[in-house]
C-alpha cells in the first residue's frame, strides 16, 4: 500500500464505514499505479513507446519473466523488438553516482517488445546499450522457446542460449546474399521405392503439410531422398529444416543438396564450422537469404522463414538430446515447430523408435514404408549365433569367435571390406532369466531388478526388495547377469588375418569413409564409416553387451544400432551377409533377421502402454543429495495422478570420469526419484516441478536438485 493511501485512511478515522469505503475507492481511482520511466542520469526518453520489455540472460527459474526498462531517446531507433541489449540488473548497492544508486551490473538480454506504459508501478531504469541493431529474435522463435521451456520445466533464457548463437561482429557486418528463386520440383527418384513416396513429394511441392514417419531402406540413398524432400518444399516457395545426429551425416546431406540444387540454396549449421562462419550461415537463414538449413541438434531452432517442412534423421540417436539445460530433444522441438507453424513433418531412419510408432498409432503421422519385396531386395542376409551354438562350437571356445563368423569374414574379404561392430566398454549389467533371457522386472512398478549384494534383488526404480522372484515368461527361478564389455579387439583380428589391413573407428578417431578394397574395419556402435560400394559382410559381436544394459530402451537401441551397421552392407543379392552374436529367440534379434524395426516398435509400444511406461506416460527424473531430494519431494505439489517411484541411490561418479548431466559430482552420494503421470498431465507435471524448483532457488542456499523431463536413461 502506498503512503498516500495510508494518509487518506488515517484522515478518515472518524468517518462512518460507508464513507470510509467511498474514500478508499476514490483514492484507488486517483492513484492508479503508473510506470515512471526515467534514466538515472536524467537523459531524455523516447517520445513514442518509451518502455522496453526485456528478457534478461539469467537462467534461473525464479527470474523467468520479463522486466521493463526505459528507452533513452538516443537508443530509440535501434531499440527494436528482437535486438540484443545490455541492461543493469540487481540492487547495485555499491554503485552510487551523485547520491543516487545506479543499479546492478550490466547483463545481456533481448528486447522482446516496445510498450507505451508498464505494469510496474515504480521508476524504470534505462536501457544501457543496444548491442546490435540486428533483430535476431523473432516472435516465432520467442514463442517456440517459451513452449520448449514450459515443456521441459526450464527457463526461457536457457532455451534462448541454445536457440540464438553468440554474436560475431564481423559476420553481422557482412550482407547476406540475395535469395534465389524457387527451384523446379524434383523427380521422385528413389522415393518411388516407397508406397507413398512420390505422393509425399507431390504434397510438399504443391504447398501441403504432410506428416510422415519414414522407415528408410538400407543403403546410401537416404541422404538423396532427404535432399529431394527439401527441394520439393523449396519449389513451393517455402523453407525447410533438416536435423541429423552428427557432422558426418550433415556432410552427406550437404553434398546431396548441393548436387541436386547447386550452391547457395541451403545453409549448414554445425559447431565445427567455427563461430564466425556458423553465425554468418545462421544470419543468412534469419534474413531469408537461404530458405533451407541442415545441421546437428542446435539447428532445431534455426529461424527458417515461412517454414514448410521440418525433418529429423535417426531420432533414436543420443546426439539429438541436448546436454545443456533444460535438455530438450530435437524430435520434440521439431514436433512443437510442426504444430506451431502448421508445416510438414518427416521423421526418418533405418530403424524405428517407440516414439515414432506412437505418432503413427495415434494418427498424427502416416507411415512411409516400402513393400516387403523392396525390403528383401535391399537388405543383406542376417544370420545368428546364440549361446547354444557357441557351446557346441570348439573353435568359438578356443578363439572366442564362432566358426560361422570366421567363415563369413573369410568369404567377405575376397570381394571387399568387412565391418566388425564391437560394443563400447562399460555397459552395466542387469539381471535376466537364466532360461529364456527375459529381463527381470519389479512386480510393483516393472522397473529393472538389480543384484545389489548377495542377500537378494532390489528394484532400480522404486527401491523395493524383490524376494521370491520367478520369470513371468517361462516360470523359471534362476537369474543370470548379462554379459558386458567388448572382448574382441582389432589386434586379435589382425593376428587372425595377418595379410589384411585393419582399420579402427571409435571415440579417439572416427572415420567417415573407407575404400572398397578388402580390409577389416573395427568400429564401435555409431562410428561405422561408409564403405565404397558397401561392405561385403558385417559381424555384430557381443550382442548381450547392448541388450544387457539396465535401461528401458536397451532392446530398441540395440536393434537401432544393429540395423544402422547392417544397412551399410551390400544387399543379399550381391552377397552381403551379417552375423549377429546374440540369442536368436530374443525379440530384437528376430526383428533384425526379418528386417522389421516397425513391427518391433509397435509391439514395444503396446507393452509400454500396458505397464504405463514412456512415451505413453510422461516421466520426470529428480536427483540430488538425499536430504535435499526429500525436501523437494515434500514441497512440490504434484498432480493427483502422479506416482513417485523411489528414491533410490545413484551410482557414485568416479573421480577420474567426466560427470554426466544430472549425475552426482565425483565422490558424492545422490538419490534419484522417478515421477510418472498418465497421458494428458505432462504439462501439469512440468509446471509443478518448475514452480517447486523456482521456489527453492528464490530462497537460496539450498543444495542442488536436478530435474529432467522425459529422461532417456531411466533404467
């Protein structure tokens, strides 16, 4: 209450209650709070729209709102919505000039609107500086960033740090090239192999907004097919955006677009290009000089003008999940963009994620698949080696490689290179039935069971003890730990085939391509190079190392990685053969043999729906020190349908290992709780978690608690 109101009330102490009420009402009308924009040094203000609404670059939840500032007359022309500005923010106790406090330190921000007056009743500080007159933040990008922040319980400032690259003055001063006229609509090309492929391109070229989940045929044609979808969109006079997992995939799509459309029609947005070149490319997209963009996950926010198509390749790849707060996934961001801009959507890959199957199941997207005859003609022959085969194979016990694999390698090396996929080291085992290999899960929440000690099992989600376990599939009572780690190395294969060169591709050095000459190419999953003319054969070793991960997506991810490697092998008609060392009765192995990732994803989706697993339900992971986590869970006002699983202890991060987002600092003991809600309440869950986190931050001094919506690794 203002001092004027207090004086008015005090002067009417002897008045009747009715008269007192009239006096209060008249005071309220006479003293309506108005903003008083001014500058600390008394500079003149802008004559028109003197209030600037600013988003300050403070990624804390309790400051996730706009702040109003006065616009000095000298900055009036440049202070337009969308520009970068600098403002003083904070108390500024030690900044006093001529007996008046100047405000806090300078901080970056974005000017989002110009107003005639402010809702704030006190005096407004002035904009300190317009960093650049370049309007980098459009209304569409601001709306998208707000939607992403709300979906992932994050702050708008954090999302804009991901969406708008840092400024580079030299790139900003250079003009972007003039836009080229729309190209002609492309021919269907290899899209004709798919049942609705040609119709999909025709819809894009005619200005339509088709939505499709595309199960690509094996082989290198996928990049050309993506380029044709972009060209069809450009032919309609609209823009297109393509997001791929890594720089190698960007290079392939870039080459395909250049070959199809020529230079100057698309921009490449990757961190490898360097800050100046990347910002120049981003500005060309923002200014409308180019209408198409291709890049890695940061390109999901690319400000393409008049967006007609958003496309993502291999959405199951971990690289599509942003590691910085609020950790959005590129697929979900592009889904938001497709709904916001009412544009076309294309989700493609050799495999099929459960999320992709859900888009088709709900009718939001249409399937874009080839006939079984086309699949059989393009896919290699897949053969399996299980535990029983290894037990009967004398050569496998002696050399740790089955005889079938030796034979396939020997035959393949006569005509070309052979790919050997070796799982990464360090996968943590989980428990499974010793008879049928079905994963052991909790009877209460269906989480994975872990052998914590010799006394028994415990759920990795809710922490309940699991005594008296028996397998629901076969009724067995015996458990086994899954096989972990990579046991075959490039050196062992080199000794077995001394006359053949051995190339490796992995974390230290990732190869893009290899020649078509005979060679052994040993690669970790996701780092497989492309061979000229395709591989003659491929070995997928230690299947249990991927199937045995304690994660809900272990089977889906293993199948995706196997299919990605097998898609680089020549078709069966050209002699291409794949040998997978895994139990042949398991569902992911059977899906690989049949080359049916869609059927595997549909069945997995049905089972997750019955058990209440994501993506049918929405889930959040909250982790932190035990006391802080307990206090957070006690304070948050969750939706009535929410179910809290846990908390359970997290593995301690070793001192010599890099900390992952949400993991405890090295040597610290943290707990984690999972919060699950049914469909339709995900927004309420995110809002509740964001509100509780903001209240903790506003109080200050509290121990950190990490909140992540829809985590990829939930066990």
